[in-house]
C-alpha cells in the first residue's frame, strides 16, 4: 500500500479493494453481486464487452447482474424455456412484456378474472397510448374465439386464475392465437412450472410473480418472464429501460426459493387437496378447488397438471362482512395477509383486496362475492389446518 493510500479518506473509499487481487474464494452458495456497476481494464475491454457480449461479463446492474440472470435461468430450466429474464416484481415482468409486445392500434384480449394489476396496467396506462382492451371468460374456448378481433395481437390468461381457480385450456388458446397471428402470454404464478409448462403447450411467453411460490417465504418481490430468445430479448430491454430491475439481493433470495420449490409445492398441493376434500365433505361452505370433481375444469386440470391442482382453496362464506370478520378472528394462527404462496397458510379476501379495482359488475361477472375467502395453503400439518378452519366455520355456520 502506498503512503497516499494509507490516508484514511482514501483507504476508506477503497475499503473493499483487496478483493480485486485475492484469489477467488469458493463459497458453497452464490455470492450476492451487490454492485450497481462493473469495472473494465481499459477501452479495448469495454469495446469487447459491447461487441462480443461475452458470457459472464456485465456493465451496469440495471441492464444485467449475475444474481438476476441466475434466477431467470433457474426458472427457465423448470419451464423448459429457451430464454428468460427477471424483473423487480411480477408486475415489472408483466409491464415489460406488454410494453415490449404492444403498440398503438393493437387489441389485447384478457381473461376477465385476470390479476387486478394486469388489468389496471392495460386499462389505465396502455389504453392511453391507443391500445384497446377487452375481457372474456377465457376458460370457455368458444367465448375466447368470439372475443378475438382482427386487431388482437396479444391474449393474456392465467393457467390457474384467481380467486375461483378457473383453469385455462392453454392448447386451445394457443391454437386460437396462432390462427389470429397473435401472441399468447400465460401468467403461470398460481400453477408454477411444477403443474404447468405453458410454453410446451403452445404459449409464446409465461410470466411469474416470483413473489409467490418461487420465492415462497413472503419476503421478496420479484418476477420472471420466459419465452424464446427473440421475445425475451425484447422484454429484457423493456424491463431495463423502464427500470423495473430486480435487486441482486432479492434475486438471491428468490433463487434460494427455487431450490425448494418442488418440495414446498408438492406439500402445499397435497395439503390443499386434503383441506378441500374435508371442507367439501363437511358441506357447510361451497369450495372451489380444481382437485374436486365439482370444479368446472376438474377433468382438464387432471389431464394437464401432472396429478396436482395447486395450493389455493377458495370458500364461500355468507355474503356478510361481519361474518367474514368473525371467521378471520377465529383463526389467530392463519393471518389475513392479502398475498399468497408462503410456507405459512394465509387468508385473503378478494372482494376488498385483489379485486378491489374491479367495478361491482365486473366482480359479479367473475363470481367474486363479499363472502369469498381465499386460503393460500402452506406446509403445516394438514390435520391442524382442517381442524382450525372447520372450527372457524363453526363460528359462522354452527354445525
Ligand atoms: C401477485 C401476482 C401478480 C403480481 O406480482 P407482484 O410480484 O405482486 O408484482 C401477477 N399475477 C398474479 C397471478 C399474481 O398472483
């Protein structure tokens, strides 16, 4: 170290400089590249970066970071996707996709029970730029066909939709969108790639809110888009340009989630099936779950989802907020937390949270009523869950 370097101001500014000269350690887990920028030896080096895009080289974290890329690659491997990119949230991913794929004059067809944020993005932002939007029940292929227009460029649906868990026939939608020369984007958040790989069924892009099952512990916001190289390159550029960039630490957390996704999801789906069967047998509340024979797309789900049906169960309490509150208050260990997919079971109330942005008519058209409670089933012992929820139902609808 030179004399000059020894001055505290200089030494402080360069406090982590020794890492540049030490031999690289070999940590068991991936380090977090918590850096906004990467350095270059000289101008030749930076020109080489621009021209050759050497793998493993980065310039600026908003445009690319090793932790963010590893998250995208790990989800692409599950989805069997040729390419993927990540964003700061599920909405960052969906915004990137819609901004990359739509232009003035295009028509977007969305399922009418699409995630509220996706609807609001198209309705309040894209419509201002001359994109038109309509919605239809896309779990009904005939209705989907009727809703397509000559200007339809993009169809957006969810493999399992919220909150009534309608299952989309992705192959049928892919056929319709191909006929029309439109692209099909599937939000695969609820199903996860464990149940469904939309690209293998003909979808052009899939998006995930990795905030949900991929992260799995309710401690991170992230999103991923999967598809072919060309589409993903366009989406990646849109995400970087609008700055919906995922932070390295959040990417690292989401990658930790990917490691146990299949274990959590298997257990959560098993628990959800047991809970839904117990509540259906109990008979006091209507139960929506694709694993029950009473579900309108049960056969389709059986055929497409590799024997599992997801980990969300929705029940109908009486349409009275006071009774919904009584039910929630009877479940001290199952919090009302308006998200989903953590290892702990939580409740949500679509009428006042996820679908609050919908008009009352829209909510009614989607079958969303004030008494609907969505249960995101966790990894607890299934007998505990069933007995806790049944005794909470006792407080509303005594046996
Ligand atoms: C939560 C969610 C989103 C949005 O994801 P964020 O990470 O909250 O931005 C999109 N689609 C579905 C189906 C979701 O559940």
